C-alpha cells in the first residue's frame, strides 16, 4: 500500500477534527501530500468518520487520477489540488463547516485579528474570498473554489496566514503537513468564536489589534527567530 506513514497521518488528522467536534456527519476532509512522489492522500467522499481507517484514504496524483483505493475521493479534492499546486510550501489541507468560522464565511466577512490568541497562529486577518460567479459555480465548481482562494492570496503570504473563508461556504486551512492543517482548523474555530464574542461585547472595537503586539506573538512562534517552545 502506498505511503503507509502518510496514510496514518492523514487518517489521524481527519479524526482530530472529529475529536474536536468540528465535524457534523461527514462535512469535512483532510489531505496530505508527499511532494517527492507527487502523491496526495485524502479522505474518501461521504464515509462516516467512525468508519475511516488509514487503509481507506484515497491516493491520487496532482492531476486527480486515483492511484490506489476503491472509494471515491472527497468531492473537495480539486480544491485541495489547486492549493497544493499554488502554495508550494504546504503539506496538508483541511476543509470543515465548523460553526463559527462558517458563520463568518456566510456573512462574507473575514475574521479580524484582534487578540493574541489569533496572532499566535495567523499573522493578520483571516481573509474571505469574493463571491463566485455563476459560470464558476456551474463549471468546475470545486476547482474554481481553489482558484478564488489563490486569487485572494495574490498579495498575502499563505504560510503566514494558513487559512481562508470561502464566501457563503466555509473555511479551508493548510499547514506544513496534514496534522498542522487540522490543528490550524481547530485554532481557526476558536478565534472565530472569540472574534464574534468580542465584537458583540464591544461593537466599537478597533478592526485590528496593535501591529507590534500581533507581530510579537506571531514571530515568537514562527520564523527563524522563534523562541516559543522547546
């Protein structure tokens, strides 16, 4: 069986979403990529989380051709593949319909960076894409979803802001591997809740926290001069 260690990691990353209650029924998926071999492993479409196993992760190439597995890959696979091709530094992608992050997406608003919990993982606001056009929706919808994400990041660093809200749809996150992408989805849901509650408590809160404080919290955990942790 192809890439047994990556299979295990992608399976466990999918289950991380389930454990943190980011999943309703089968609404979500995680993938991981082996860059050297150009192979992606992703959750099979519509399979309950209780029935998942490392063995039933579906293996594909970057063109979407199934290399191994009897199940259909996630319907969101084309979105994942667009992101892998566009964002070279990522090794995992996660999509959920987690409640708070999806609420911001349905409102068509990005999540403002207004606290240090947000800044520990994301170096700025979580952006929201534009609405998709009718031709994009009626064409290769999942592929075009990836394209509008990439378009939104033309002037942003996807490694420093590893998350996006797709307008009217929901969140996608990514990371150095499948585990990191799922962990970023968990953090995204937390900061989405915090931002919502903060703006309800104080409707006149500034749209972004102090930039020096944001940078301090982000770069103490990320980059060449990071010093947080062991």
